[in-house]
C-alpha cells in the first residue's frame, strides 16, 4: 500500500484539529484530488464533516476497538485508489486509552501508518514559548515524525512573525498560519459538535469557509510534498469479503420471489438526522455476508423498507428528536411488530433508547420494557465486554471491545438476559437480549469481529 498521507494532530483538544483537517481535505479535493478522510478514535461526528469535504465516507482508525494490527489494513481499504489521505487525530497527540500507555493515541496511529504528523498549535496566548512546546512534542517519542506546524488563531502579522522566528530556532517548518475566523466555527451541544446531517446548508458553508481559510493560510504544495514523503505500508488492505469466511459470502443474486434460496435478505439501517452514528464497515460487512442494506429515516418514513428481514439502529441523537420520533406511530408499530416476530434487531446507544417504552416521557417503540431519560452526567470511555448469552450478534463468551458515549440513563439498565458483561473498567451487566433483539449502550466496531455481521445476516435468512 502506498498513498501520500498526513496525520493532523495537536498538543490538546480545542486547538483546531477538525477545522484544519477538514479544511485541508476540502482544499485538496477542490484541486481535483481524490482525498481519503480518516479519524483517529471512535468519534462519529467529525467523519461526517470529512465526508462532506471529500465526497467519500469518513472512516475511523481505532487501535482499541479494532486492535493495532487492523489500523493499517483499514486505512488501506479506505484510501484505496486515492491521491491523498488526511487523518485527523484525537485529543492531544500522545493521549490515548486511559491507563493503557500509547494505545489508541494519535501518536500510535501515526507510527502504525508510518505517516508524518502536522501539529496544529493554538498560538492565541503565546509567542516564543511556542518553540519550547513544539520541541517537546517533537522530541518526546522519536518514532513520531513531526513534519511541520500549522499555527492557529494567530492574532496579527506581527504575532505571526514572532511565532515563525521562534520556530525557526526550533528547526520545525511552519506550513501554515491561520487567523481567527468565526465562519469556520461549528456549533456544539451535550455530546460535541452538531452533526452534518442536522445542519444542512450551514454545514456546507462552514466546510467551504474552512477550505478557504486553509487554502489562504497554508502552503498546500509543501503539505503535499510532506505527504508524499511517507513510504509504502507493508501488508494488504482490509477487505470485507476476505474478512468473512468464504461460505458466508452471497451465493447467488436475489431471485424473483425474494425468498428463494440464496436471496439477499433486506437489512434496514436507520439514518437521517436522529441516527447519524455508524461505521462504514458495518454496512460493507453486511453486504459481503449477503445482505441487501437499505437505509431509512425514522423521522420521515412511516414504513420500514419493503421486505425488511432485519433492522440495525445505530447511534445518534433521538433525545433531540423525541417528539418527531414519537409522533411517527406507524413506523413505531412496524418496528415493534418486527421485533415481536423474532426478526434480528441490533441497536446501539441511540437505537437502544428508540426501542424503549419511552424517552423523556415520549412514547418510543416499546420493544423493551424500559424507560430512558436525559441525565446530568456524561458517560464516556472504552469498555471491555463479553457476551453473557447467545444472541443474533454473538455466541455466549464472545469478547469485544466497545465505547460508551451518552448523557442518558436507562431504567432498568439491563434485562433478564443482558447483552454484555462489562469486565473493564468496572464489572457490571448491561443491555438487553430478547427474541431476536440485541440492544446495548456499547458502540462496537464489527471489523474487529466480522462474524457479528455473518451471524446477523444468517439469522435474517432464517427468521
């Protein structure tokens, strides 16, 4: 695998990584390049802006959820056929999973990808000290190659001159300097940035402003030269078909009657503004396992897609749209009936809330005898989990790593048959398994355990 690539990192959160990374993606795409967008970590929201900037699916590279060994192959899968890949980091350059050393950090991913790092520095409250900061980050781990700096929130031409002079002494090239600009700011709420799907034209305008700011303030030619300095990566790119056993691949095209042997069962996947969290590899694995994946919008569609045999409802913000979701009684009834029939239903986080009896007092699908409400505390972090019993996703004893990210509470937090036994960082059970339903707060990445997609699709064939 050989594709020019850059990792966009920062000393800490809030320095402007998303603005710079998204702006670079859009600026290079405007030059006619095929740009592959990536995000370190489990975050779903930033990749939405990346997709808007590039016209390609934003993909996550998470060494905790998928294991370090899959980072380069998944990168190669996403970047196949592209002229450039831009990887946005997470938190500070060396910050990773709590108590796990460099695991899941931007630095680890940069080393796994053998990619040069561009450090985005918030220069708003410093001048010569920037050299000490950059020197410290550049020398902390000699396996990380910091190829240059982009100065963000520069106050004036005089301020920029002072910063450049200091960094000249440090021997780290300045590849860009950006002034403060309100046009590139994106609104936030309880779980971070507001997703692209909820902002419409405003998101398009914001990405265009990012591209304009980066094009004006950064040396795109030097950045491209730096990206081209990354050498070839050993090994093959990940493939959803090869990740599955050959016996699970689609055996024949869909027949005329939809139920013929070898037919592709329809798996409905929730989307739209209320359900924006998903990893592109999940749909790819389902398709490779033989499913026909059809998207629908629970805010708009009153019926499930024709011929639905299984349902996947991922993460998002149903709490923001509870009124509209509750008002869509026909769809809620169809989902309840599908679940009651024993058809496979996989729900994560937002999907879990949607399957509950109610959310903040508003009626939901009623599949689970549980009530959900907004809470005061943010629940955030990686989890190690084991399947408590058999389900449509996994056999009892299957171990997977997940991520929790929500500010809601479910009562009760687990059913008589829980979905997962969380073994770290704190032992507990959570989620629900009943009939064909698997519902949990944990976000998981199926590329780490492809048989999840195989199990789900086979259950769709037989239910």
